[in-house]
C-alpha cells in the first residue's frame, strides 16, 4: 500500500529553537492520551502550566482556568483575619476575600458594629466565617456585631428560602460562626452555624 504523503500528523516533535528547546506538540485535533494504568509524572523542579483562556474538563464538565485557579487557591489558602482600621468604626476591608476558606473578623473598642460584603462565587466553594471579640481582652465579646451584606450573590437557608442579610453577634459566653457552601454559582447556602447569627 502506497504511503499517504498528504497526511499531516497532529502530534509532533517541535525543534523550534526560538521556544527554548524541543517540545512535543498536539496540534488542532491531536490528543495526548494516557490510557488505563498509565500516568503523567511531574518531578521536583518541574512545572505544569494552564494558560489564561484554557478550558479544563473534569467528568465531562468544562472548567475555565480562572475558576480552577480560584478553587485550588481556596482549597489550600491560609486563614484570613480581618481587623478594624485603627480607631475606626469600619473594617480594614469591605469584601470577604474570595480565595480563603476560613475568615475571622475581630472587633475593637471603636468598631463594635460593622458590616462586610459577600460577593460572587463559583459552585463548590466552602467558607467558614467567624466573628470574635477583641483578642487583647480590652472589652467583652458581647460588644461585637457584624452585618453580612450581599452583592452579585444570594444567601439561602436550609429550605431554599432567600435571605436578604445576616447578622453575626457575639456574646459574653461565645463567639459566632456560619459555615457557607456555594451550592451553585453565586449562591451561598448556610449549612451550619453556632453562637448568635440571625437572618433578615
């Protein structure tokens, strides 16, 4: 059988020196396939890059690179502590950080009643939000109250009802917390709570 000289391979070895060395390329229509029992290993010093605009598919569902980055950072992100501005009635930030799993808000003598916004979110995120009194012990925990407002998202309760806003009030006996889960894009569900949170 004669060789088909018109066929253009979709996976090839590229030796373009302008790209800092050799590389394997899967062109349009080409695929790097890892079959059952196979693996792809990246060792110490190696790098795996998902460029901006790339799509990543998990279980037949597409996820864009920006969303994947937010999920990974959220999963492994450090705890975030939010304090008031010095001698101010306002917190140092106006929005709950997007890429944190545990956020603790601390009051002060000046800031005993503040507010903070929760914003858009990708499905699957979890957030534990805590409100505590001044850790220096200069006033009682009962002085701290935070109103959670929403922009670009909704709050829902265990029955699916919409919540306009949430209030988190500490007491002399305990701090307060709310565990949120994003059950859909831009939808925060209250899945657990403790202390004295109230809905309005």
